[in-house]
């Protein structure tokens, strides 16, 4: 069960980073900002926040499982 929540947390953080553009350089970030609409940007931000929160919650649950065990 610990490994399941650890994997879910890792995948959630990775998806959040991809959608928010955390692993792009400045030129790519600037190009993405100016080439997308406001609706698309808000959709990406919403998905990134939801998956990031799921990842953080899963990490907290895996930490609790680890220390209780």
C-alpha cells in the first residue's frame, strides 16, 4: 500500500510539472505563454493544481503509512 501511494504521488507531481511547464527553459516558457489562449492557460493551470494536490496528498498518506508501519 505504501508503494502504491508513493507511485501515485510521484506520477501526480510529474504530471503537474509537465502541465505547468516547470521543466522548460525560459525561451520555451515565453513561447508557450504567447502562443496559447487564456482559456488554454487556465485549463493547464487547473490540471496542474489538481494533479499536484493529489500528488502531495498521496505523499502524505504514504508517509503516514511508513511511520505507522
